[in-house]
C-alpha cells in the first residue's frame, strides 16, 4: 500500500510538470526546430526594465543576467569610443525585444552568480532565443563560465560565424582574436587567444600548456587540480596535445608571463590545421 501511494504521487507530479510545460513553454519551444540541442524555455516571467549593464529586471525585483554572454557596457564605451555604436545598438535591441514584455526562461539551466543575479537562457514572446540573436549580430562574446556545457557548444558556433562575417564587435581591432606573442600589454581583461601548444607539464597536480620555449615569460594555460574533475580523464589528455592549435578564452592575467586559467572544457577549442 505505501508503494502504491508513492507511485501515485510520482505520477501526479509528472503530469503536473507536463501540463505546465504545455501551458507555458511548449508552444514557444516548439518553434525553435533548427537548434541542434534542446532548450525548454518552460518558465514565463515579465520584464519591467533593462539595466545599464544589459540585465533584465523583473517585477518581483529579480535581476536576470543573460547566461553565457560578455556584453559591452556604457563603461566600456567611455574607455573605448569605437565600441559606442555597438553598445547603443545592443541597448536598443534589448529595449525593443525582451524589454517591457513577457519572456520565457529555461529552468533547466538556471543558476545564480556571485551577485545573486539569475543566470538564464532567454527567449522572447515571439519565440526568438535572445542569446542567439545577440551573438549573430556580433553584440557580445561567449563567456563559458556563466552557462551550461549543453548551451555553450551552439553559442560558440554562432559566435564563430559572426566573427568570420565581421559582425558588430568583430569589426573592431580591440576585439580581434590575439596570437600568443606580444600579450604583455593585454593582461587584466577578457581575451580570446589562438596558438599552438609547444610544451605540456604537470606540477603538483596542476597541468600547464605552454605556448613558447620559456614558461617564465611566454603565454601559458593553467588547469589547477581542483578544476580537473570536469575534464575528460581529469585533464590528463591535455598533456598529449603538443603541436595542437587551440583557441582559448578567459581572463588574461600575469603569472610567470601572460596566463589564462581553465575552469570549463568549453574554454578551450581545438582548431583544425587543414
């Protein structure tokens, strides 16, 4: 008898989730048939304002940060005037697309950032995936640390197409993909860098990918011991990647030369040499 009651309860919960999906997200999600992965967009909320940092403010005071995106802000415009037109275009897009409207968010990929903002994939009431459109227009870059692995593969593909087409930010010199030499003046900011791995090493559990002959001054990628669990074979496969051309994204800092730390596998893209 207790087993039957437990089964009925589970069945009731499944039915409730199913009909909730039909009423809120099913119709909208079905419109996105061209994606090679599935986003549910099963929770409907109302946007009341767009902040200067391009976050979405909801009626209950919740702030949504668009997951997986690094967007140029008015502060960037003050520092670099050439980015101002892109900042203005992005602001207009957000005001007219999700701004002051109902939107749908994917509850399967929700998380909070360190400022208690809700990280979410967002679709507007017309069924358009907001992150996709922003990347297609070249209004932002993919930031792998603020999205799920399932979403990042498609987002990186879209960003790459916009970069090849020189859309938005990708027309500007300041946002071009860097090579591994002459990085000393490029630190203390988010960068995307391409190069060929020259050496690898494992020191006290930390894996290093070196892009020059002198690790004390050349560019290096670091995968620390406590971050290795999310990588295949706990990152040991990276030690075999000498001679491979890669693209890495993240915060470039100085530690025995310019360096980027790995936190997620999607930060590191292996590029064809053909």
